[in-house]
C-alpha cells in the first residue's frame, strides 16, 4: 500500500486490503482463506450453483477462485450488480473483524480514501496504477473503486471512535 496525500492506494495479494490477501475467517459455518473466495462462493450460492460453490471452497488460489466465479451457472448480471457490494461488504467485515492485526491496519488508514490501484479493474478498482499521478484525483479515475468504498464502510463500522 502507498499513501499519496489523503489517499491510500493498494493492489495485489500481498496488500492486506486486497480481496486476494490470504487470511482465515469464518461465516455461517464455512471457512474462507480470502475475501475473493468468500465473494465467489457467495456468487455461486446466489445463483444456486452448488457445484461451483463447492469448487470455490476446494481451492485456496484466488486466481482459480475468480475463474470459477466467472463460470457460475445461471449468472444474471443485473442480479449480481444489485448484490455484489453487500456480499463483498460482509466478506470484508468478517475478514477484518476476525483478524486483529488486519483490523489495526484498516483502522490506521483512517481518514484516508482507500483506492484499489488496479490498472485493469474498472469496477472494484479505479483503472489506474498507484504510480499514475491521477490516482489522487477522483475526477480522473476510470473505474468505480467499489472495493475502496466498501473497505471504508467496513472501517467506519469497526472503528469504535465512530460511535462517539
């Protein structure tokens, strides 16, 4: 992760804010090794594709999980767009709530704007590399930064100071 003014840019599995970052957490009796796994499992369950859900749980490789998620049977883009942010919110909430060290990093990022600096992802990221000077100018972002926005919501929820 890289602090650029009031922005914290992150990208890649080694970064704690990444959905690909390996960490253990549980939800409703299922054990997960990353938010990517949680998201693709939830995507498969949303569309009642039990075979894909099992396959996602069986691998611990985020790249393979993402590939399985792209093949979910019965996928409907409109339904996914309506539900994806709430699904990722739950995954991120559980990841940071259940992992004290990761939660400390998230809370320490306050009050910066969290920015997924993926040059390729125009949905979860901003479509820019962290080295691009436009990373600190939301008007120049090519993507929606849904992951950054979701992480900031989780940060607000988990920050005990936000209640006073």
